[in-house]
C-alpha cells in the first residue's frame, strides 16, 4: 500500500513565503522563516531529552508562540504531541500522561505548580524555557516529509464511561480539516485569524494547521478577553475568529452600540445552536456567523451553517464540509429519512482512525469509515443537520464539554456519598453548569460546600457542580440505570 507523503508543512511554508507574517501578538510578530527557525531550535533541545520519532510527548502550556513552536518541533522529530487541558486537576493530568505512555511532559511557567506535582508522581517534566541551548540543530535528521497516515496528535476527550479516551488525529486528518474549511469559507490573501481559544483544544489546534497550510497569519492571544478581542478586530485587520456562544455574548456586551468593520468576514461559532436574539444582534453589528458542529474525532468542524441560512435554518448546524458525509441511523444501523431523529454518523478524511490503545471502543464507533458520534439529531428535507442532544448526556459549560459520568465518578470517591447523579442546568454566563443530586450515607453531615471543596482536588473547576441537592433516592430504571432526564423534574423552578 502506498503511503501518501507531503513536505513538512512548516518547512514548506517557510520556503514558499519566508517573510510573510506567521504569528502576531500585541507587541511582536514572527515571520514563517522565524517560526521555522524557532521550531528547529526547540527540536534540537527536545532531541537532547530523548524525544524522537514514534515517541509521545505531553504538552502542558498556555497559549504562546513557544507552544506553537513546540507543536512544529515535535513534528520535525516525528514525535506525537499530546496536548493537555491546563484546567484539569493533577490526578486527571496524571492519568492521561500515563495512559498515552508519554516519554515526558513539556510545560511552561504558567503550569509550573501542576508540573511539579506531576514530577512527584514520577513524571519526567521539563520547563521549556529553561532547556539548554543546543548546537545539534545542524546534525539532526529533521523529518522533511510527513506521512499523512502518521499520528500528529492525541487529544483526550471524556466519554460516558467517565474515563477519557485519546483521540488519534493524523496529519491527513488535520490536512483535510483545513482543506474542507477552505472550500467552505474560501481563501483571501488579506485573511488573519484571531486565535484566543486554547491550543490544547482541537478548535484552537485546527487554527494552527490552517496557519501553515494556508500561509495565513494568526493574531494570538493568551486567553479570551472580550474588550481586547473587539479592539483587535477593529484595529489589527483580523478577518476571522472561532468562538463559542458564551464568548460571543461577552463580545456583544462589550461592543454596545459599535459594529464590526467590513473586513471581518467570519465568526466560526461552535458549542451548540445560538439563540435568535444573539444572531440578530450579530447581524446588526456586521458579524457574519457560521454555526458549526464537530468533535475531537473529526479534527474540529465537520458540519457548518453558512450565514445566508443563519435565520432561515435557525438552530441548524448546517451541511457537511465538502470532503465529508453525514447520515442519521436508528438503533439497528438503518439509515433514517428526513425529519426522523436518530444517531448522527459522519464520514470523511478528517475522521480519526481510532482511540489510543482502545481497540474495542474504536471498533464500537467506527465501521466502514463511518463514525458513530453518539449524538442525536435529524436532517431536514434540505439536508441541514439539527443536533438535539450532544453525546446523550454531555453538556457544554463555557465552551468546555462536561460529562456527567465523570463528575459522578469523582463524587462517589467521597466516603460519605452513596449515589450521585449530575445534569446541566441553565446559566446566564456559562450556558450551562453542573448540578449534582446526591444520596449520602446514614449519619453523614456533609454540606454543599464540603462536596465542592472535595472535588477541587479531583476535577477541573468547570466540572464542579454549582448546585448540590441532597435526595433520599435517585431515579433508576428496572436494570438500575440512572435516569438523568428525571432529575430535571427535581430541580427548583428557577433552574428548569
């Protein structure tokens, strides 16, 4: 079988357009030639640590040019990057590092406390800014070609079992994700993409791929700040950005009576359907919204709703990108007709080949190239996708996926908690937040604050329930399965 190869993306981009701006921040800019030089320098430092082809390397870093260089440096060495969510607790990080069998962890100053705690657990961790300079760059056999079927990244995504899975994303997955997006949005020589999403998320990482494949500059922010984003869009020539609904609400609040300039041509919106008032305000302020649907398993978006349909098809995620396909199937796997609800399955060259060291789980969701998403939805008569339930019980809080089973597992680690059920409830700021229903053991006197304090050592902050309700029993079916949908009926009226 012939393996398709391509020139190393950063090397090729630096050769084609060396003086073009690659990355811009508030006070500095780097050309593609300079980014390439940085990546090679980092690769030489990494090589001295034993990082080489076939190894997996965990990354625990905040958004920075150095983090961009880290991705490309690992690519030059043929190593697989495993970006970790910096908001996770130390036990969560430790589990992922061990699961992927990472050679080591590369961290920056912002993650020093977590890294030092991981070192105490036996993890080899290196502060990336403290690595010694290396004179090996000229002698290292950098990978000048990329095999599209080789893994580029492993991104961990939680599942309904409560344990995260490592999604393998190949160079080909990232390539076709970028190509599919370009065929949908088009390419413009004046484009500049604002990157304020975390680069450990597939949504942020996908922008880095577009950066070198398109030769398009990105304006990089360490984290999202509504006022700064609006100023950058107005004053620094940004034409595109990716966001979730909670971010857009803050952008609109900060804009007040102002509008976006005409050169801004795309706001790629993920995280579920947007409310009509928000879309109308975006229209009035000259903000073209492209609603999307995607997963870590699809290397970011795979379905997108273009602006011309944003009111006619309100609530729809749109149609598949050019290289992709979608279907709706029933429980037996038969394809359903328009307007019939069932499981969303997707197919395309941007779909993962599987989960790291999870053959049974891979085989349970992948068949003949089709990926079972676990999400429920339907296609209307025009072929537009409507997502009804994202991964069954999963909900999104401030752009972050929250899986109830994972939170429940952490709750049940408390010796006083006998049963736990978690659902998402509406929140004006974050969209949804976790609410927990727990049954405690006899004679327990734990309080809501005790529960929340306990979870701080086990879960990221956005996963900790904002509300804790103590109940005598949890609703279950005849086989003992928790019926989360019935928990909604037990919420106070103001949270339903």
